[in-house]
């Protein structure tokens, strides 16, 4: 069993998918409006299982990523429980994301290139924070979870794939674990959407941005390609242009279509990262 | 009168260092990077042992030949200089998976105690700081030789050290235990009187 858990493929796919499925399921039973918190909780659980619980205060960027994510999850749960919505929720998310990014980036801010990277990451963070309304208000129910969850899945896949190609396996593992955890949530909401997204869900998208930050600032991976994945955040807008199915099969197809459309930019980004390494996928 | 003259002569001889070696002082040396190597061996999934080294190493040695226990060693290693003869692997080793060189560009060793175990051997105790974590380590050290080097014509001292550290204790957990946790260290140092 322990050997199985040490398999990198299991650690970054099956394990987080199962953990995500279980945690979303537990929250579904206990407190349904907080079900989306299961994504970030699943990510943190897999991080602790695979990498170990980081020291506090954390000496490294990966440790900071963990504790910043934990703080974000707590913020999301508290805000969703208190019913914080709209601009106030976006502002909370923006403050948490900006503070976390700067905390992680500070030791790497030693050049103009690093400063430009941080500005771009902050811009992406603000998009995640303030672009949330259009992502979640696309359905008749007012807060469809599929589009934002598909965006998260796509961004996490893009970060994971780019990290894997760029020889940063632990970041790749954690990003793919986040993607798998989002996959667990999506399965719960397919074919029928059962949950809201809320700040707890959007915090998980913020974690994908933080992972991109660590990858950009502390590795030599070709992270410029991640800009190509950003259109995945438009999944909520694109949903309006996709045929809305009726009945169980129609809704299932519609939800699947949104996910596929969201993931396409991520595949483009991964393809670009692969091309930039002259097609050398396995470094050694 | 004779006694007074003898005492004065003894004082002068002592003050000028003519009476030795009982009064030999510790001598400061700088590590000579051209003749210093910090290498490591790590098991790769049970198939082989990968050998690597750090190409940029510096530091100071204060060597007291007559009281080795009083000697001190300080070493600083540039983690970006890791070299396993494979560019892609070295890039990975510099990433947060391993040495996290962007965030932790230096790895340091500071001796805390030296125990003499033989004529030319000893145990070098010290604090190794890697990835922001400081842990005590013990190295088996051999004092090779000191004197004027025929090559550089400078006062030189040479040491060898061997030891093992567990990388996971420093938070370097990626790939362990498939990629070995025990890291064998092979250190060869030449230090030149500063």
C-alpha cells in the first residue's frame, strides 16, 4: 500500500481524485453550500500526504504555498458561511491572493524580469478575483459550478504540464493533484449540477495562480506559455455560446462541452511548453 | 646576574616565537577552490549511484596543528553550481524539488567541535544548513599534509572528509526513498595560508 502511495502517478492523479471525491462528498452531506471547499481541502490533504506538512514558519516557497492555501481555504469557508458575496467576496479574494503572491515572491524579486513576472501574476490573480461574477452567474441557478471548476481544472493542468516539461516534478505533482481534486468536484456535479461555487471554490483557482507563481519565480520552466492558458478563465462567458442541452443527457453534454472548451487553452499552453523544449519531454 | 640574563633571553625568545612548537598559534587558511572538491553520491532507484559535485566552494580553515581540537572550519557552497554531468538533471536539481537554488543559493557548514581519533584522523562535528534548515552532522576527517606546496610555493594544508547525511531531514523529500535519502559526501580540501 505504501509503495502504491509513493508512485508519482498515483500521487498526482488517483489519490487526489479520490480524496477530492470523498471530501466533496463529506461536505455535500454535512454542509452542502461548502462542497466546493473540498477541492482546496483535497489539495492540502494530498500535499501533506505526499510532501509532508511544511514547517511553520515555512522556510521555502512550497511551504509558503501550503500555508497560504490553508489560509485561503479558511477564508473561503468563513466567507461562504457568513454569506459574503459579490464585490466584498472578490475584494477578500484579491487581498488574500495578492498578499500570498507577494509573500511567496519576495525572495525572488531580484531582477526586472522577476518584477514583470510578479506584475503579470498579480494581474492574473485580479482576473481570478474580480472576473468571478461572470464565471458563476451563467446558469439559471445563479451560481453554476461547472465553468469555474473547469477553468480551475484547465489552469491546474497547464501549470502541471508546464512544470513536468520544465523539470519541476513536485510542482507538477501538486498542480496535477489540484486538477484531479477539481475533477472530483466536477464528477459530483455531472451530469446534474448539485453545488454552488462560492469563495471556497474560487480560492482553489487562486491556488493554481500561486502554483504558477512558484513555478515562474523559482524554476527555469517556460512559464510564459501559461499566458496561453488564461482564456480558460472565459469558460463562463463561452458557456452562453454553447448549445444548452435539455433533459439529463442534454445537460450532461452541455457540462462536458464547457469542460472540454475550458481545457483547450491549457492543452495549447502545454503544447507550446513542449515545443520550446525542442520536444524533449523526458529530461533524463 | 647569569640567572637574570637567562630569564631575559627566555622572555625574548618566547615573545618572538623562537620557542616552539609548544606555543604554536592557530593559522588561518582560505580554501583553495582550484584544489577543493565537494562531491556527493546518491542512489538512483536502486539501479546505480549518481555522482555529482558542487563547482563553487569557498571558506576558511583555522588550523591549530598542535591542538587540532581548537581548529575550526567554515564552508560555503554555491548550490547553483551543482553538476552531475547532465544539464537537464542539473536544472532539476536546482529546482524546488531538490536544492531550490533560487531561494537557497548557499549551503553552509560551520564546525562546532573536532575530536581527534588518531594521529591524522578525527571527527569533525558541525552544523550543515541546507534549504534553510540547520542540522548537526559528523564527518570523518583525515589530515593529509601541511607545508609549503611545491606548486604554489605557499603554505598549504590538505584534508579529506567523508560522511553521510539524510536529505529528507533538511526537507529535501522529493523522490525519496527511490532516489536515495542517504547522501554520501566526499570532500577534498586544500587550504592556503591567508
